[in-house]
């Protein structure tokens, strides 16, 4: 085998290794965000579920929310959130104005379009299959 061919093979293998490593990082970052945030069983409290397919669903404590999300570095960016428009007295519907979030351990901190912190949600434990 010529030296030139050996170098080309080595470069190709190195490039493939880097691509595999980088794709694994992206997947794990997204996986760290997926799951249930907040307590969907509690009345009048906000919660979100981030799905593997990058869709989301949840509630602001009154209205149902649906939308999309993506990882951008260490931030989660939400696409426009669609919401039902029910009027609920005494419910703070802050979650509907979230445009981004960060995760620190089991806490998701949500921010609005101006970057202002608007609330937090705690990760719910995953249930084990029976």
C-alpha cells in the first residue's frame, strides 16, 4: 500500500471518528432535556413534557400547550407555543411566554424573549417499566 493511500485512509477514519463522537454529544444533550418537567398531576400548576422527536406538550396550569424545542449549545430553545385560550382565575400562565430554558441538575429555568427568568420546573423521576 502506498504512503499516500495509507494517509488518505487514516484521514478518512479520523474524520469518521470525529463525526461519530460529535453526533453522540448532540444526542446526549437532547436526551438530558427529554422527560417530564413540573408535576402534571397537580392541579393549576405548570408542567412540560419534552419528547425525543423534539415536540413538547404541557400545561400552564390552565391551558394546554404544544410546540417544538431544540438544543442550541447548553440552551433549550422553544418554537412558538400554541395554547388553548381558557380563562382561569388565580392561575399565573407564565409558562406560555417561555422562549428558552437551561437545565442545572434536576431544575429547568425558563426565560422569556427578553432573557428574563420567568420560572422553574423540577424534573419528574422516570417510571420504571413493570
